[in-house]
C-alpha cells in the first residue's frame, strides 16, 4: 500500500524528534543526519560550517547537505526565514549577517527541535532570533515579510514541494530571494530505495528529479534561477545493502543515476533588477559546468 503524505510527514516528524534528543556525533555520518549510519570514514553529504561566522557547534546536528547561508547574500537589517531550522545552526549564521538590527525566524515541524533551538538562542542572548513550530507548506508567517529565505536539506523531505515554493514566494517581499540547499536526482532510484521509510526520512528517496525541482521553482513565479553549487553524492555500499541485494547495487552503480546536492538561488519579481544581476555576477558558482541565468539553467 502506498504511503500517504500524512504518513510520510509523521515518519519525518518522529525521526527528527529522535535526532533532536540524541548526540550530534550520531548524526554526522549518516544521510542528511537521519538515515542509517555508514561505517565509512567520510561524511556523506554535509559541508563544513565551522569556518562561517555565527557558527554554533551545539546547534549543528549534522543534518544539512550544503551551506545556503554562505550564498544567501544576507545584508544588515534583513528579515530572514529558515525553513526546517532544526537546532538553529543556519539561523545563527544568518543572524551574524543581519546583525542585531535584523531578524531571523526559524520554522520547524518538530516540537523537540523547536525546544532545542530556543534553548540555544536563549543561552546566547540572541533576542532577534525566533523559532516557530509549523508546517512549511503552511508557514506561520504573514505575507511579504522576508527579505531572504534559506533552507538546508529540508524541501526534499516534504511531499508537496509545489506548495512549499508557493509559500516561499508568498512570504518574500517583492525582489526578495531564496538560497536553498537540497537533494535532487539525475536518473531514477531503485524502487526499494524509494519505498524505504527509513531512507525517506534520511532524505534521499524524498528527492525528485533536478529538472522537475527547477521547474517547480519557475512555475511558482521565481526568476533568476541560479545553481550556486552542486555536487554528486556517493551513497556507501553499507547503506545501500540495507535496501538492495548486491547485484542490484551493481546495477544501480551502472545505471547512471546520480544523487546530487544543489544550492539554488531565485528571486521574487518586483524588486530592483540590480540585485538579481549582482547576484549572478558575484555568486560563487562552485560546480562543474553549473550555470543558470534569468532565462533558465544550462
């Protein structure tokens, strides 16, 4: 029987509630922090936050797949919304960029994550960082309040991504923009992987095709789509063996299907075109052959 959207959300909620209660070291070697832990010595997806100003070790649960706040062009005084804010790591990096005159709002589906993030903010006396429990498909935020939206390896966990993009454009000010790191696919995953609830909560089989992902952002009304970064993700055999026999792993390796981490920028129409073109010129495009512009992606 096919899992419903509500059932998938409950899988994710329970898994991330469990993560919120455990040691961050237990997350760092797994797929987006929440799937089965690999015995390989390297980290599968996460990038290194430790060099970014505002980084807070206690808030880093090893759940990301990129560094969206590094690319988000956040300015002093901006209002920033972080979707799926977890224990608050991206919010604290964003707050360093906004300064005390700005505001950062983290939204998370999981009560345990909200509690942990609030504790981290209160411990550091960050009174302009707020955490709200809610569904990013129906954000507890008014229309047109945010200058920037960021998110790190979260939209892939949401069944209705079209609704999330619609909500992002709703809460952004005219000319506002997002920078989102996420997991996408080039090629089809084996059915066993796509149907595995544990791997779904670990983010890989919640992912969709990259072209479809970009199309959803464009259909929502965003412009200036720019792939700021992309990298292929290697899933170790010891994780794949949880879901596939050895011969199917070999077929998967030979299929050409690739799991990728991307960081996508796009802007809401209505603001100054200067920002959009500055973004295209200044953004560090850190991908082999990655390029997008106002007319779409290469």
